[in-house]
C-alpha cells in the first residue's frame, strides 16, 4: 500500500463529509467545488496553518506530533476507529519500511483447544486480513459455505464479495460488505507493507465493483461487539450476539465468539447444527460442490 496516497484519500474523504454548519462555522455561501469543508477551514479548526494542513493532507504526516494529530482528529470529527487509523498511518511513515513478518496459517494447539471447549455457539480465530485460522465445530457448521472454498485459508472478505451464496447467507449483505471493507481498511493502516493483504485487496478490487466502490470510501471500523443475522442453508435465520477479543499472545489475531439468546429459535437451530457436526454429510452441501456459486 502507498502510505502517502492512503493518508491523502483518508483525510480528503473525512473532510468531504463535514459541512460548515456541522463544524459550527458560518457558511460564506460561496460555491464549493467539492462537498465538505475547505482546507483552510480544517486548519482553523485544528489550530494549524493552511500550509501545514495542506502538507499533511497531501500525504506527509512525517513529524506530526500526537497533539497535532489529535487536533486534526477533532476538527474532522473522527470517531475512535478513525482516530486510531490516522495514528496508524502516521506511525507507518515514521517507521522504516519493512516487509510484514510471516504469520501462521493456523492457530496453536492451545488456542484450538480453547475453541473446541466452547460449545454454546460459533467461535473462530481470524487475523486482520479476515483469514479464518481456527474454528470450533459450530463455527465451521454455520460458515459451511465459506469453508467449501478450495483456497486456503478460508477468508471472510473473499466469501462476501466473490461467492454469490454470501448474499443469501448475509440477509443485510450491504451492511456486511461495508463492515468487511472497513475492517480491511483498518488493517491496511496498521500493516501497510503486508504483501498478502495487498494481494487480497488487488484480487477483490479486480473482481468486484462493489468492493472497489467501498474501498475508495476509506471507511474504517473497530469490530468488537454487536449483533449478526445469518441465513443458514439448512436451519434458516440465525440471530447472534458477538464479542471479539484480541489474543495478546498471538499478535494480530482475534477470537470471535457468537452466542444465541437462550430458548430462541436460533438456540434450537444451533443445537441441531451441533448434533450434525459430527456427521458432515448431513449438511446440505458436500465439499465436492465447493465451486458452485463462486462465479465472480
């Protein structure tokens, strides 16, 4: 990833969404060539010169202090995830360029044992590129269509954008797609020299116009907790709460745990899937049909 271009695109996109009224400024009513604040208005709000802010927005964050970045963040009304992304972009400029360290393609046995011990719902471990590196039985059963992908390791972004079945699996596909790209954008800020991430973004950009449009928006997101709605091909709709936990002993990996409301239809559906997990042939799609539905 080109860090300077990432900085420019991010700051311009954040500036473009704020009106003078949003920022508490008086609109001078002159014609604006592009939506949002002008550079000089951001500079005034941040307490820096127009020349200095222009330098930052052109992609040069080198030497910018934390206090300046905080001021820019307040001026652009950045949320927690956006502020973290801005600081990640700045840190990347201050650090020597180096290739990202090789990361494991599977979890350690101790982590897998933890996954296997959780039987109350789906659980899996993923990295920042959204590769799924380990899962419990219910995680594999719920995401069975993704696990039919012959490319290893299974990847949530590749499934969302390159497998037609994802639009059925995610009833609110647009929201799932937005979140997926925003998570990858955040990872690109943290790991700008990750060649595997760059390759993944290249494939998705080439093969999916929906991905390209979202990638160009420069939105970022922190994915810690919330609710998910899935439509499973065998048991139907699943409504789950999720929690994401960083594995501090495994840098860059997160554990996601999904839980149903006890006594609900989702709870019963997961119990049914769990009973089938020991005999995968009971599931609707055999791995021999893995290529079906992956068209784009």
